[in-house]
C-alpha cells in the first residue's frame, strides 16, 4: 500500500510546490471552493469516519458541524504542539509533506467558513515554523491563499504561532489562551471551542495528522477512506514507535494491524531479542499494558486497545523490555507531569507534587507502605482535575503499581 500521509516516502520532493501540484496537490481545495458548498465538504469528512489523531479520537466531521453559525467570525487552529513524550509524527508531516497538511487546513477553513487559520507549534519547533512560513508564502504567490480565491468571494490566510515550550499548551483551550497572549492554562468547559474558542469565537482545533488526511479524503472520496482500516477506526494512522525496539520510527499503517505487527514486524523486534515486558500505547500519558500474547495480538484501533485497559491516544507506542523497571518508568512520567502541571487546579498541582515526593522516597527509602500511599494519591487525583493532564499523570502510576507489583516489591 502506498502512503496516505507520509507520501514523501513514495514521492521525492513532494515538499516543493511544483511536485505537490504535479501529484494532484490543491485540486481538492480548488474544487471545493469553486464547486462545493462548505457543508458538503464537512459531510464528506463526516462520512469518511475520520477521527481526531491528537489523542481523543473525536469524529472530525461532527466537530466541524458543531460550529456555532450564529456567531462570527470562525477560526481554524491546527494543533502542532506535539508535546507528548514519544510522539514525533506531526513534525515529519510538516517538514516532509507540508503542502498536504496546509491544504488540509485550507479545506477545514473553507468547510467551517473561516477566513483565518492558525498553526500553533511548540516553541522548540521554530525551524519548522520558519519552514511553514516559506511554504505559506509560496501558496500565496501561487494563488492558493489570499483574497477572493479562484475568482470566488472566499478569502483565506494562514499564520503560524509559536508556543514557549509548555506541554499544557497542547491542550486545546490552553493553546487558545496562549495564542491570545495569555498564560497557557486550560479553560473551564463547557463552553467548548466550536461555540467559544479563539477570542471567544467559534473555533475548530484539529491535530496536524487529522488535517493531513483531509485532501485525499476529498479527492478520493469518503468510501475510499472508509474502506481502509476497521469498522471502529477508519483509515490510516501514524504510529510513533520508540523504546527498546530495533527500528524505532514513524510507521503509517491501516488501522487493524496488531501490536505484534508493529513491534516485531515494522520495528524489527526487541533490542538483543530480549523478552518484551510492557507497552505504553500513548506516550507518557499511557496506561501500562502487560505485553503478553493477548496484548500483542490485539488490533490497533481505538476500541480494541480499550479492551486492554488503555487508550490508543496519539499512538506513540513506547516499548519496554525486561531490562527496565516499571518503578523507574513511573518515576520518569511523574517527574514529567510534575514539571508540566500548569498549577491552575489544586488536584493536579498538589497531586503531582506529592506523587514526585513519594516516588523519590520509594527509590531512596524502600518503604513498601509508600507504594500504597502513591497509589492512593494517584487515585485521589482521578476525576477531579480541570483538564486531562492531571488524569494522564495518574495513568502509568496506577496501572504500573496494579499490573506490575513485582517491580515494586523488588
Ligand atoms: C495535556 C494535553 C496535551 C495535549 N497535547 C496535544 C498535542 O500536543 N497535540 C495535539 O494534537 N493534541 C493534544 N492534545 C489534545 C487536544 O486537546 C485536542 O483534543 C486535539 O488537538 C483535537 O484535535 P483532533 O480532534 O484532531 O484530535 C492534548 C490534550 C491534553 C489534555
């Protein structure tokens, strides 16, 4: 199968506008603006079964339909914060196949009637932002962005915006606050961004990978996209594979392959052929899965991974073998979330602080009661935080202690 998203692996120089155009680039956008009503574009995306690739897997077309048409202007924001540890797919898309992503932003903007779209990138991606600025300028020059596009009344500008290196700014409402120039902290919801988003106006926030699917869905049709993948999860997904595997990297696969296919097929198996112990399917935010045969034969789609007591999230699969202690893994995740908690809500701010103190105590004082205490603190945080960061912080802790007790006894 040829790639749908990582098309630069099949088509050299697709990151130049001429090669992109020669391979059908911008035809979907031009066709949509000239021949389709905005709601028709949304319907195609809805019928394709595309779900958000930023983590939550929310149906994309449905999100676009939620935009409040009584309140204008509308905005589109591409979430290029890519800050989940273990996730490195959006960067490859933006650097290697930038026009397909930007065409996806343009199609989403046309579908929801937005005349301005923002690409919000993590601060460390400043070179990527500079590169995208050049690509946006080329699109303007070629007449794919600007005023009265293709002789119609539709106008669109795309702007990049850099964050300052805070994980929380990947959370969509903290991201919107950050674009507005405020401290990046999550908003209380509801209202959700499609009714109250950027500058209080209806806003669609979508992940880079989500949007990069859209041009081919429009040009090849919803049925084509739906025919790839599983009934639960249509299409393709980029899996960022890392940890103790021989061949880490990004792998674009149709939904429906197994963990075994990904780790032993694409990834070449475990370093030194050691036994696999655990899988984190969604970066540092993951629940820890015991990597037994049942797990390895589980299908990679949103519903199937849930049967293992975990979420697929952004599909940043971190592989852990028998050389790694789960206690060490959770001390790393706790350290990360303690550092990244924005401090706005008490359960996340205080909970992460205490989890870090207790995990440090476990490492230095070896008191078994501290393991119970850590589990207790994590469970008290669950369901009480303002946004999912606090929830994410507890996932590896609770599942690590409950599913790998031998590592804590040791
Ligand atoms: C703490 C936190 C960090 C997040 N980081 C990202 C991120 O880096 N990139 C991303 O696309 N979504 C991230 N999300 C999810 C976004 O809030 C949002 O759901 C997503 O951008 C929606 O796009 P989608 O529907 O295309 O998936 C994060 C969520 C939370 C709670």
